[in-house]
């Protein structure tokens, strides 16, 4: 599925359109709205990298959409679709995303225009390290300036190359580790970052499914158990989302990859499908499932919840009408074009927007950044103390009631938090709290007809106030 520059152009425009639609429900003057919308800084670099015996010129970007809070924050993607417009659109989404989940960063995004499958690990390392030194040269990276993270085509491995390159160029910066997030735990990463976006998607959809009146409108009951789910994209986000839905008792009826889709109304096991994919090179021909060699058809199958978790613009004006889901949870950034958005809203489908739903990644990135700046692992100080307090509490309960607590009960209660517990609970709390904020706007602000508009309003309200209080308009 190649995407042209025109498609990226309309991706950026569609973000701007969503912004404008929401802006009319806010009280800010045109100047402030224009400043919130504008991309503050754009870096485009072309640099040479020796690949095999020849030299390749690599095209790459970093866009800082908003400086209303620093550092800027957002992933780096490796993809052939990367161009300035796409990175601008994705950076803008990051600004709104951070505001919605109360992560005190401006939005940013980076992109390197390569097909990562075509390079060896060594070549990818050279490209990533050179890109990082370009960012350093231009002051486009640093713990207080701009903090990249994983995105499509990148992961912990690339982040470890970035932190190493940055640290070696900034040897006296004691906070150097905080220059990038999504690092391996051994390089200053935080436990729970890998699954964070997928888990956040799960928490967000679960929260949406907990409101009886909203579910009744869709002809659904509350809760996740028993709901039929289709997930598009088995990368880091889609895989973990699928896994959490499955563990919560949902039925994974469909899985979609870039080279084919499968459907089984009796439910699929995501780990078994992954194992099948590893041995056969794709998800097709999984025992008992129906095949779709055209992956797009997978999106149109019967389900309650559809989770697009790959790239942007996969649901568009030509297929939106055939979507059968009752809830679409945008795990990817920008999976619906604005035309598709209108069509799905008219069909009465509940669309849970990307700028809220996939914010779990950046939320846990924020926790990682805080960990790096504090130079201490979460839970290190309080774990033992809390265990001792619970122990004393149980002793008091036993002596005042004259009854003994069983060993199993004591063991369950007697557990101070580990890093992973704190990260997961911080993420859960964030996803629940932000959904309620958005739903509140959706229900109570006159004229607001969809959750995306409500989410944009939520973001604009917070950023608008920040700009007003900055007092930078003499
Ligand atoms: N790339 C992810 C996103 O689109 C995560 C960004 C981050 O952690 O900074 O939200």
C-alpha cells in the first residue's frame, strides 16, 4: 500500500480540520488558536551513509510542533512514506495527545525515509547514529529540548543507539539518559514501556465500554468479556493490545497484517498466530481461519471492536461504509481519513480517537524520563517500607480480632510495589481519568457530536490556557 505525497498532505490537512472543528467550541482568540496549530520548528537533513560498497543519501526529519511546554516529545519512524507533511501531522497529534493525558511536553516527531527491512542491523545502527548526531548538531535533541521515542519501524534497539550517541557527544550531561525514551531497561529504560501503548489502548476501550448508556446506544452490553475484536497490525502496539483483550475474555475474531488477514468467528489465539507467522512468514493459512489475501478486507468483517494499529489512512471514503464494527479504537495515529470519520460517525459507530487512545506510550515515556532525571528506579525507596507497614497492620488486625490471617492472605497483602506495578497503575489511572474528561466534554458541551472533537477541545483548552498564562504576546 504505497502512499503518495498527496495522501500525506491530506493527512496533515485532516489534523488541521479536526482542530478547526473543535476550536469553534473553545473561547480562545484567533491568534492563540493559530499559534497552537502552527508547527514551531522543522528540521530536514540529508546525510550520506556507506551501505555495502556504495554511499546512500538518507533523507530524515525532526519536527517540533509545539514549544508551549518543553521538551518536545514523540517517536521516530522508519518508513518509505516519511515526508515533511507526514511528520508534521504526526508531531501535531503528539502535542494534542500530551495535553490530553497531562504529560507536560510539546509534540514532536521524527522520521527517516528508509525501508528498515532492506538494511542489516549494522547499517541501521550507522543510519540511526548519524541521524542522532545531526539532531545534536542542530540542537534538536536533549533531555530538556526534544526527546524521541520508538514509533513505526523502531524499538528499544534504535533507542539504545540514540542514547549512546547522544551521551558520547554530551559526556558531561548527568541527565543524558533522558534524551530519549523507550530504551532497554539496561540503558535506563523503564519497565512497562514496551507494552504501554497496547495496554493503554486496552484500558481506554475498557473504560469506554464501562458506561451503560453509551453501550446501550450501540446495542452492546458493558464490559470487554465476550466482545468480538479485530486487530489490524501485529507490531508492538497491535500485538500487546490483542493480548490484553484476549486476557480480558474478548474474542479475537480477526487479525490483519500487511500481507494478509485471517478471520475465525470462534476466536484466535494471538500467540499461536504469532508462532504460525514466525514459522510460515505470514498469518495466512492459520488452521481453522478464513483467509483474505487482500488485508483491507479484514477490516470489513463482522466484529464489535475494530482496532487499527498500523499506519494512517487505512479507513477512507471508499471502505468506511463497509466497516461493521460498533466501536473503532484508533491505536494507530490517524487511521481514519476525515471523510471516513464523517461516514463512521453517521453510521453511529463510536470512534475512540488516537490522540487519547494511543497516548499510553507517551505517558509511560514520561515516567521513563522522570526516572532518568531522578536517577532512581520506581519503588526502590518505598517497597520494603510498605511491606513492613502492611505486616504491622496485619499483626494489629490479628491481635484485635483474635483471628489469624492465612499465609496466602498475608502474602497477597504483603507486597510493596515494584516498578512495573507503579508504571501499570499510573498508566491505568491516566487512561481512565482522561477518558472521563473527554466524555464529559462530549456529553456536556453544546453541539459536540463525537469523541474526537471532544478530545481536541480538551487539548486546546489546556494548551490555550498555557499560552495565555505564558504572557508572551506583548
Ligand atoms: N511513538 C509513540 C506515539 O506516537 C510514542 C511517543 C513517545 O513515547 O514519545 O505516541
